[in-house]
């Protein structure tokens, strides 16, 4: 992808060639020679590659090369991967950079990367603007005459800041645009993640009242069957989302939740509950793949991190809802059936609102770039009024898809190839170990079995479980704030250290060295430390640190490892707890 900037007064931009003297024009005077990045002599246009790079690359290039895009109405030529040339304003160029650089997934904590890219492009635009005043009468620039940074307090610095703020303001305006069509689609899709969280914790409270007399083994199978279906669902979702489309795959997921929830609510015995939990696990596993892709492809890049945060909050609120509803419904038959019936009721509401689910324009355009349906959907999602605005948005979709799809091409075994690539091998190992740590630290033992854990420690174990779930929601919000100001590595280390200290305190309290209430406090502290590091970062690190070529492979491998360890925890913990007692 090459991006052509229209520069005033026939300015020509050149890149310095190290230790060479290659005159480009007889009229050019000076000791230093420059090689044109891409220029059309006589028409005032020059080019530099701007698509698909990281924000660090943009910051670096903003120091090395300067041009002019200060006049906001001024257009630029953008050549997409298919060779088509279009006109882009500086703000549209910034949006194109975000489209090309950010993955089409809604990921929790991605806001920091979005802001970094926006700030990088705004600084880049301001640096380019400074070059406009440095051209001589012939339109040439001697780069050694251009100051690397505007002097503090100078007119140039004021101009630089004004341009940067103007570009940033226009890029941020998009983040506040929420059309009714987008809001409805987001609400319906996010409810899928609510059901995933709800079914993570729904088996916690009614363990003693669902078919009393069941063995530890049969109940642990009923709980962990959820984690057996999870990896199957996440594995199948990848192919379904491409063959059926994002909308139809989501509707199929909702029907799976509905039938699984109905079987669970009407189960005549524990074996039927195990089967129902398996199907709900399949639905939950596929939801972790479908929802981030669907929301990421519907929303503009400046909203993908925010929507990823919504999915995370929907999950933890679902866990909290399962604990709260256990107070009235965590009772003997038929009470626990009403508790399980929340899943089919919510999924049926989603299906009834299915007409508000719009198909992903990216998926439609990938099959038919001339699709009128895709253009109509884009117009609804972005609240656009004019056809040329829609066409500009279509070009951004096609350009970003071409950049990311080309980088994602893979041959042979994707996982083997990833581990053979020395550049990403350590990242792949780190991603796998972080997923193992996230589950084997025992967090889901808390959400699966905390009610049983608190028996004998506090008068009403359900109060302890609900407190943990509420703390989990608050800690998720704290984690969002911390991820904007702290590095990922720092959060992982603090999270792991805090959890280690918490479990030591829990053991000491259970052994009688401390009051029982200390154990309850320590469990809540343990959950809080989990949410600021080991909870979100193992998933976020894949989206942030892997090249587009390996993101899908790394995400799939991470998901499989995570669900496998989840199953081990769900199956083994009841036996471990029984043995220790």
C-alpha cells in the first residue's frame, strides 16, 4: 500500500541515502543527495509507505521525513492493494492507518493501542505539516535545513501542536459515534457473553439441591463438561463464521444456548445435566470466538477496545447474576430449574431480536466488493448520509482486509510454523504458559465451587460467593484503568505476586492460625489480583504482540490450552477438596 500526499507549491520529498551522492536534478545543490520515495515530477505529489505499520514506526518516520498535510480539506491519493486510487483527507488517512493496523476483533484493553496509534498518526501529520515552510522556490527541500523538532515557544511549535490536536480531535470524534443500528447489534451480541459468564457460575450455588445424593464424581463431571464442550465450540466457530457468515453463526450459537438451557432446566437426572452442560459449553466456547470477531468487524477501530471491554464486563456480570439469582432460586426442585431456565429465556429473547443483528460488512465485501447490501449496512452502522462517504468506508474495509489477510496467509502446519519462527517462538511459549497459569492458578475453582469452599467458614456460603462475584466486577474496572497506565509485564508480576500472598493467607486461615473471616477477605483479594493481570492479559498479549500472520493461530492455540486446563481444574478440585478435608 502506498499513500500519496498532495503537497503545496510543487514540493518534492526525498529520503536520505547513506554515504552516497546521487544528484537527482541538475538544479539540486548541496552536499547531501536524496532518493525519492515515490514522486510524480511537476504535479506536486509525492509518496511514502504508511499502511500497516506499528505506531512506533510512525513515530520514527515522523522524525525522519516531513511533508505537508496541514490544510485539513487538502486531499491525498491512496493506492489500495487492488491498484485503485482514491482521495483521502488527513483524518481519513489516520482512520485508514487504524483500520490497517488494528485487528478486526473486539479485545479487552485494546484502547491503549488505539490511542497510541491515533497519537502517532497525529504527531506524524504535524511533522509533515512543518515541512511545508521548508521548501525552496523550486519545490525542493534540503533536509539538513529542517529542524528535527520545533523550538519550544516558537511559532513552529504552536503550528505543530495545532495540527496535531486538529487531527486527534477528528479521529476521536468517531469514537463517540454510536448509531442505533450499531447499539442494538452490540447489545444482542454482548448478551451471548453474558450467558457464557452466567453458565460459568450457575452450578456453584445449587450443588446441594440438584438431585441430592449425587457423588462427587458425577457432580464434578457435570461442572467440567462445560469445559469439554468449550474447545470444541471454539474450534468449530472458526469455520462456521467463514462459511455461514457472522450473523448466521451467532444465531446458531443462540439456538445452541437455547436447546442446551432447555435440556438443563428439564433434566430428569444428573446424566442429562452432564449432556446439557456439554452443549452449553460448546455454545460458550464458540461465543468467545464469534462475539469478538462480530463486534470488531461492525465497529470502527476506535471503538473495538471499548466493545472488547463490554464483552469482558458482560462475562463477569453474568457470573454475578448467577450468584444473585441463587438467593431466590437456589432451592430444591423446582427452584433450581428456574435458575437454569435463565439461559433459554435470555437466548430466546436474543433470537426474537435477531432482525436487529446486521451481517458483518467485512464478510460481505470479502465475497462481493461491489455488494450494495454491504454499503447499506455500513451506512446504517456509521450513520453516513452521502454515497461518497460510504465508498470511502468501503475502501477502508477492503484495504485493511487486504493488508491483514495477506499477512495472515500461512502454509503447512500453522502451529509448527509459528514455533519454528525464531522471531515469535518466545512469544508463543509465553502465550501458552500464560494461558496455563490463568487456569491452573485455580480461579475457576473459586467460580465453580466457592459455595462448597465457604461451608463451615461463614454462616451463609452464598453470601461469600456473591461477594466474590461483586468484587470480580469491580476489579475488572480497576484492571481497565491500570492497563492504561501500567505495562503488561508489570501487571502480570504484581498479579501473580498478589495471588501468591493471598493463597498463603487463605491456607493459614483454614489451618486456624487466623480468623475465618480472613479467609473470605483473602479470597476476594486473590480474585482482585487475578483480574488486574492473569485474567485479561493472556488474551490481550496475543492481539498486541503477534503479527497479523500469527494472530489467528496463536489465539486458537491459546483457547485450546485454556479450555483444557479449565477442564482439569473443574474435574480435579472436588476430589482435592475432599481429600484435604
